[in-house]
């Protein structure tokens, strides 16, 4: 890799993109990255929740699989049928199959995941094991 002097500020971002492009997984294509759903992971006292953005995916096309400590979500977004007479100018939305896996902590109870799909967001709730939940005890004070 050769270092070049940057003379324009916008080229800084291009240089960063080129520098880190080598670290991207080789098998991911722009289409695969576009299909990878953004995910929020939230931990509460009683559960871990994963919220995956999956607009345009039908509930029938979603599969949630728990194998040991790995949760895998697979889905497929179908390509819309179109004809040239429909007036298409540009198509940016991606379509195809994708899978996303998450390694779960050992505090999760793997036998009772709950999955719900509403308004394009898949929410997977994984209850924590009883031993992982915090307990509060009252302390009796004697005077």
C-alpha cells in the first residue's frame, strides 16, 4: 500500500474506503450487505431481545432457528415483477436470500424463544435462565 498526499478533503473518505475495503469479508457482495438487516440487541432483567429490520419480507419467508447457543435468522425478499411499460427508472431496493447468526450468552434459556413480526420488524425474545435473573432480598434490621 502506498501513501499519497491528500490535496482535497473529499478524497479523505475515498482513501479510507479503499484502506478498509481489504478488511471486508470476501464473500459479501453489495447486494448481500444491502440485505443484511440492521439489528438492535437489548438486554432487560428477564430477557434478551433482538430487533431486526426486515421490510418487504413476508412472515412466511422468515425462519428463526436456535441451535445450541447460535440463533440464526434466514429470510428471503422476493423481487417485484415488473414490466418495461411500468415506467421504471431506477431500482435500488435489494432482493434475495440472507441469513444472519448471533452467538448467545450462556445466560439465555434456549428452549423458549418467542418471535413476532410487525410493521417490517422481527422481534426475537430470548428469556434468561432463572439463575441469570437478578434477585432482590429485603434485609431485616433489628435495633
